[in-house]
C-alpha cells in the first residue's frame, strides 16, 4: 500500500510532510478527523495515523491555550469568547485527546462559556396589551318574573310497558355478540425479514471471533468417520444466540413458575449483552488487523459453550418445577 501523491512523490510520507494536508482536512471538517479517516485519506497504517492525530489534537489545544493567554492579557487574538469556547468544547469532548489537554479545554470552557452567553434579564418582559385598568363589568338587568298559566295541566296516560325490555348496562361493557367475536392476533412474519440480516451479521461475527480465539476445523469422529469434519466456531452463534432467544421467550410467555421467569429474564439479558460484546470485540480486532485475540478474550470465548450448557440445563429444570 502506498501513500497518496504529496509533494510530487508516492512513497510513504513522514509525519512532518503529512501534517499540512492533515491540517487542511481538519479545517474542512471543522474537527480533528478520526484515526480511520486519516488511514483512508492518506493510506497510512494505524500507528502513523494515531501519531498524526495526536499531533493535530495537541496543535488544536496549543492554539486554544494561546488564545486564552491573549484573552487574559486583554486581547482576543482575532477570535471572540464564543469562538474560543466552541473550539475548547470540541477538544474537551474528543476521546482521542490526552487527559491533560481535555482538562485545559474544560477549564477554558468554564471560564468563557458564561461570558459568551449572558443570562437574560428577569425584569425584561413585554408589556401587557389592553386597557389599563380593565373595564368595570356591568351587572345585567333583572328579568321580569314569570307568571304561571292558570290553565290546569292535561292528564298524562302512562304508556303500556313493552313485552321485552333490554336491561341497561355500562356503556363500556361489550355485548355478548361483540365478546364472542375472536380478535385477530398480530402478524409475526416481519420478524423473519428482520432476523435475516441480523442472522448473517451475527453468524459471521461469531465465526470470525472463533477463528481469532483458536476455534477451527476438527474431526469429531476419528477412527469412525475420518473424512467428517466440522468448524467448531459455529458452536458460538448457535449456543449463545439460540439460548438468548429461548430465554427471552420463556421470560415473556408468562406461563412458567416465578423462579423460572426470574432466571430466564436475567439470563436472557446477560446472553444478549455477551452477544453484543462478542460482535464488538470481533469488529475491533478485525479493524486493528489483529490475527490472534488477546488471552483474556480467548479465555472468555472458550468458556461460553460451557456457560450456555449450564444455563440451558438450569432453565429447563426450573420450567418443569411445578410438574
């Protein structure tokens, strides 16, 4: 892999030659680019990209410190308080910056942010619209008294009762016809469409992590069927993700004893978290170009099949506890 043509050459460039182009890229983005962006833009390796990004961050922090020095001595160094506070806030939120530089940037933000945005005056409000004082309400004139009609009231004949009276009920109470009508369950086929891409990503991630931690092709039937072989890395997605889905079903079904439901709840959450951490570990190792996982990741991955077997057996016993 060769570096882009900078200064008329395509050979690998030293950090000093890459700094001007990196500063230009920083100005275009408005922030310090990530390590992956520097690797892609300049076609350099991870160590050189890390070193280049560290220098960009230190230059940004040094520029902030210079502006702060000018501000303390009565000048602005060509920038307003709001601009300096905004630049310092970017360095303080950058996880790639050193802790010292982030502390310097946070102190700059604390000193300049209140000055950049003064508090509003609580007595500054709009005058009310309308007459002052309000008009006095006028009392209505009394109505004349109503004189009763001296004519006698007509005799009211009671109506004959109906042969069949429908009893009155609560307006929210469903009628027998409405209660007998079965409700249609929600469709579940979209879950299959959602699960297909997730299955491909999860399967490839676990198999790739298994390859980095020592899982590989084995012959489970030596002397019986020598040509039969299987990649032991497939035990990771089948075991961890299948148990997570089953425990989630047991937890939400509501048809199991309380102890089984509690165990299924926490083990399902733990299984899903372990699955997510496994995907994160694989992609981080792959992006860093690691061909063999560290010992502590290998230890954790090697224990997963045993842990899944134990949790599955315990959940099966708890589910049949009342039987």
